[in-house]
């Protein structure tokens, strides 16, 4: 620990006394030992005596050295050291100065203490979880306030969180993984019986005791069933928001906990997270993040058949096909766990695993088929714009959209070839533009001022008579009918841009 040059043992002793961490008699005795025959106490020796004699923890000494005067007590609870830091709160190990009980204390961070909505979320978690008493849920015993800072007292669990455990062990055996997920499901089922959904299931919110029992913690985003439970402007799990938006369910759907329960089991079994882990909000809300999860046997082809089947049921994207409640999930998990223990979970089907991996690889390749290509859509009808943009982007294309044909053609007129392409293919849509699209398509194909490239005209039967069939004679031009079926559009783009795609 680096010490400030002007900090002496006597000054540090004054800080300890001011923080009320030790009695004066104890401080003086240690100072005397650190002084020896010298007139001034040695600060390094003084600190060593404080720590070796367990008068102060390393965390307390470090804060005192840094000059922090407060934050060592919350009413009768003395802070020993920090356990974890989250966005909204810090968690410490603490001891009661009267009873000597060792507990954990969760303190709302100071920057949120003056925010009424944040305070309400924090208090709400405490009030909800204080009603829950279950061996797989870390209980909360007290919710209180000290000098404007609100906190809750809960059991201190000797062990580590599940995220750290997985990071250390990488892939975990099916039997151990199922044992852990069974504990979590049991806690969830109990909470659900009390009409409480967790709403923030992830590895770091599960604690593993030294005996191996998994216990749920951090119900800070929990909701009461039938109530959105989310205050305007308050914290919200982005991952849950992304799943529920993508799958079209309300924001407090109880089946979301089931999906993320499956994600935790997936990570334990495979050694890799089910979904892309990122801090970028847009990527976390992307529906493809939830739709394109690789089958677990792509990573771990030797998993027993019943384990793979269980994961599919927990992580089914369609919520109507997912296991419908924590109680039902617990029953299925227990059944598979017992089968694994007894060696009756079914052998891994290597051929099926390879088939699954191949299908997934083809699916992901198809999603990337347009990667590196830019398509310009010239169309004024918003519904057509939105539909084609979404579908083209979903298979990797970059999409430019213009509603005015003249503005689109201006992008290509008299363009210096050294500047690069505006687009690899231009799609002229007559759904909204009518004859204007046909005229622009004709000019794009015939103008000497435009460096032509592949082009598609989408036109209805009512305007087909205005289209000269000779315009479609070049190899890089196609005319498609309205209403357009996207599979034909996709095949046409593959042909014009010479994209090779493996058979599905």
C-alpha cells in the first residue's frame, strides 16, 4: 500500500479514533509498540500491528490512509470489507457491534440515495425478500437507513458467486450443473408461489456456499406477478427487455425467468455463454441475439440426450413452447438430474449432434450471405421500406433507402469511379412510386452519365405494359412482380451479386 508522504502514525491514529473503529487505550498501546525506543512511531510497523492483531481489516486501513472519515458503520453494523460492486449498490461483509453476528450488508450507492425512484426499488427488494425464507434464497433480515443511506442486512454466504465458479471450472459436468440449476429452480419456484418473479437471473446473482448449495440473491428487479413492477426511470434488465420485445410478450412475463435459467445451465454445460456478452445496449436488444443461439451440442456433442432436450424446453424462443413456470421447470430438472445420476439419461447421439451443428452452421452462413454488400432501395411506401430493410439486414446486407428517384439517381450521376460504389445493387420499387420507379429504372440502365451496376425493378401487373422487356436482357438486371415474395428477391440478389450459398 502506497502511503501519503505527510501521513504519520500519530495522524493515522487520530483518524482511527475519529472513525470510532478502536478504543483510545487500544490505539495508544499499539502506538507504543510501534514507537519502541524512538520518539516517533513507525507508521509501517503501526499498520502491520493493526492488521496482524486483527484490530482493523485491510479494507479499513486502506480507507483510513486515503482519508475517508465515514462509511465504516451503518447503525450497529461495522463494515469489514467489500464483497462486490454493482451498478446500484455495494455489498460488504459486516459484523454487529453488539451481537458479533457476521452478515452481508447491501448499501445503495450514494449517487442514487437522493433519487426517490431508485430508493423505492431498493426498499421494494428488501420488503419483498424479507417475506421469503427458503434454503436456496439468501434471506434479508433487516432494511434500515443511516444518515440518508439505505441498506439491507442479509446472510453472509461463505463461498463464491456462480460466475466466478464457472470461470474457474469452465465446463461443469452434467450432474453438477443440474444439481446447481435444481437449487436455483427450487428458489425460483418458492418465490413464484409467493407471486414473485426474479427478473434478473444471471450467474453473478447466484451464490455457491462452501457446501456447494446454490442460493439466489439480488431480487432488485423482481416483480409481483400481474404487476409490471417497474417504476418510470428506474433500473431494468436490458436482457429481459430484449427477450420480451423480441418474443412479443409483456415486460414482466414469468416465463422470462425460465429462459434465463436455461441460459445459466447452458453456460455451465458448454463453458460458453448462450448469447453474445456485450455492454452495448443496441446489441443486447437485438432480437437475433435470442433467436440464433447455437444448440448446446454444437459446443458439447457428448451431452446425454435428455439434458439437451431439457435445455431446448427451458430456452425455447417461442414462450408458448417454453416450460411455463418455475414449478414445472423444477420438476423437469429433478427428473433429468435423477436420470443422469442413475446413468439413464440416454447416450449422446453423435450423428444427431453433427447434424445439428451442420444445420446451425448453414443457418448462420445464410444470415451472413449479404455481408459486404450494399443495397439501395428506391421506394416511397413506408411499409415496403420497413419490410425489405428488416429482411435484407437480417441476412447481412447494408441497406440504403431513398424515397425520391431523382435523389437516388443523383448519387450515381457523373460519379468518379475512384470514389467507390454507391451500392452494389439498386432496387426500384413501384409499390409507392408507380411510373416514377419505372422511369428511374430506365434512366439508370440507359444514361451515359451513370456507371450502371446490377438493378432490380419491382412492378405490379397494372404497370407492366410500361416496361420494355428489352430492359431485362442484360445479365445484371431483373424485373420482379408485385406483390414481391422475399425468397425471390433473395435468390435474385444472389444471382446478380454472384453470392454462393450452401444448400440448407
